[in-house]
C-alpha cells in the first residue's frame, strides 16, 4: 500500500482449535459497541504513531453474559410419568435469552424464578445469531423435585486465566488474549454484560507434549479488580484499567511503537509472559511465517518457541499464554493466540494492528 494512509474506525464485536487460554466454559451472540477511534496507520516506509506498553502479565478473568446463554435442551420426567421437553425445537444451543415475559434476564436466577412461579405459558425474547425472536413455551413440573422446568441448560458467566497484551497510556485501555473467549459447548463467542480482570499468580505448569497441550495453573485474587472488561471479540478481550492499578501493572515496562504487518519479518523475536509466580519474563522465539492477507485475524503469524528455558518449563506454548506480547526490532508486533496440538513448540499469533488500540 506504500505510504497510503488508511483511515478506519475499529469496531469491536462485543459477544463471548484449542486456544492457549485456560479454564473458560462460556458463548453468545453479536452486538456492536465502539471501543474507540482507531489510530491512523501509515503503511510502507512510515511508522505507526501509536505507542503502547507491552505487558505479559498473567490475569484472572470473570465475565457475566449479556443475558443467559442456552447450552442445549433435553427431556425430563414429569409427575405423571410422562416425558417433557418444553424447549425442544424452540430453543437452540447458543441462543441468548434476553427477556422473560418482558422482564430483563440478568442471571440464571432471574430466569429460574419466572419458570418456577409460572402459571402456564411464558414468553422468552431470544437473540439467535443476528435476529431477535419471541419464543413461547410451557414449563412442566419435574418428578424428581416437584419444581417447574423448561428442559434447557443455561450459563450466565465464565472465568479463567489469560495474559495481558498491552496497555495504551493515552486511552487507559488494555488488550488481552488476542482471541475471543469461546464457549466449550456451543463454540460461540461469549456475550459480555460486564466483567473484570484480577491479579493471578502462576503456581504450576502442566508441560505440553505432542497431542497433549499444557496449561498454566494459578490462583486468582478475586478480591482485587485490576480493570473492567468492555468487549470480548474475535480479536481479543478489551477494557480499561483501574487508574490506581496502572503503575502496579506496568511497573518498569517502557512504551514502544506498534508495528504494522508490513514491518514484521520472518526471523528472531521475543515474547513477554508469566510462567512462574507473577514475574514477567522475556523469552526468545522465531517468527516462521507471516500471512499478511489472512482472513482469520488470530492466525496472522506462525511462531516457534526457541528459548531453552521456556521449553524446559512449558514444553512450548501452553493454555494460559494467550495474549503474551510478541516483540521484534523494538516494536510490539502482536500476541500469541493458539498452540499447534501436534507440536506445542509452535503456534499462531495475531497482528497487533488487528487488536483494538
């Protein structure tokens, strides 16, 4: 593109393969929120003007869904011995229940209250893919406990461990993970009502081996909030850090420019990540492939872990390392996103320009 300036507005899809991210069991639907105006990038001979602070800090994540997500439907025995499945062919896995009888559904408890106290048919407002529809069904009494049910499994929150990628000192915004938090049952992105990131200490590591991905194990301090989550997109997790926690998180990290994808080359680079306690360390890697025209933003680069110390500790890329910033030639170029299951020394990375700034 030479020196042509591309102006664009980054919109984040606020919704919730084996990702290098630990412990999430969450799904959802698409709604759009604007995080901020994108920096104007100059491709070619000029350098992007955005400077951020790369982090590599392990964090705990807790997200509450925007509505209640349906994981699946099934049948149950009623009081008269008959089998009931009120939700069958009416609710689908991945549906997001937003309202019940015009009352907003903010949690599983709200939905359960209306179901158990219902007198006949109830009406649900459901978001399915990009459409909002009305679904009517009649709860039935279960023979096991005498409670009314609709025969659907639902989820309203998720939690896990990941890695902070960067902090933008001009906007107070953070980016993490480099990929969306997917529901393990529906394989959909999780819709976010609200959420927080919290301090996490890595207590042990399950090393990755061929066919068996490893994992960071840690303890999360749920009494401390580092920042608030605003969006979970296909390109990562985004939000704003608590002002009083910024210095604690960034410490002695220095600002550095971000690289455009045209400036990234195959060859040596490093990552910042936490694999013991809460100490961020820098390890050597090699960028083995750069796909500047990828249609999957989370797979812009192929990387290989080359650092002997990291290979000894983790065996390569493990779950929980998603979001570990990739640095090359003094610039932040992207973040780790996935591990190759058959070769844990290798994985994918996302271009930092694909992440919200």
